[in-house]
């Protein structure tokens, strides 16, 4: 970075980075949890898990939306010296910083199977789906506003750093073709000519 430029990560990519690990760890914990009869029995465990799944999807998908909207509304244009971080780097950094949280969540979901089989795993999977839905919502906002949203990389440091957390003061914006991720944080299907 030169002459005052900032390293910027895509907001939607940061949100989406936790979706796949949470989903797959949740599915794995659910499958393993079904092997144990648990205190409540499998039927009640699965029913409780289904309710927790729906609740997690709704809560994770909706939390902090007002903050995202406020930060997006006040986004300033990224400067020519700002460095846009690749999607793969953003995802790798997020997963590396959160690997212990993911492991603890997985172990907690497995441990809960002794009380209610599959319930903890389904809760974890629901959190992953909620993050996917939130990144899709961000993608619709980006397409409607014809601008991609970025957050400073140095504001994302720390174990619980979040793209709409207290340490984030503002977003930056670029044109819709900037970077290597599509609106919503998914990989671009075809390369864009800029």
C-alpha cells in the first residue's frame, strides 16, 4: 500500500466466509449426534433441532441489518491507492482467525447430542444458512446500489472482528466490477473486463 492507501476486504465475502464451515460442521455434528440416543430420544432431539435451525436462520440472517444499512449509506468512494483484497485471501484470513471458535462450536454441538441428539448440529447448520442469506441480502443491496461495499482490513483483526462491529467506522465503495467476487461475495462466474 502506498501513499495512504488502505487494504480493503469485501463486506459480503467476510460475512459469507463462515457460512460453509458452519454448515458442514453442523451437518457432521448432526450425523454423529444421531448415533447417540441421548436423554430426550432421537425424535425429540431432531424436532428441537429443526426448531433451533429455523430460529438460527432467522436470527443470524437478520441481526445487525440496520448497522449494515447505515454503514452502506455513508460509504465513501475507495481511493486509487486503496488495495482490494482477493476473495480467497479474505476467506482464508477469516477462517484462520476463527478456527478455534469453529472447533469449540463443533465440540459443543457434539456434546449436546448426549442430551438432545442432532439439535446442536442443526443449530450450527442454521447459523451457516443464516450467513448465506445475509450475504445474499448484501448482494441484492450492492446490485441495487450499483456499488460493492468494502471494509478496512485492519478493522477486522481480532478473534471476534465483524464487518458491522463497533470498531468499523465506515465502509468504502467501488464499482460493481471491482475485485474478484460477485455481489453477495460468491466467486465470479466469468472474469470481468475492467
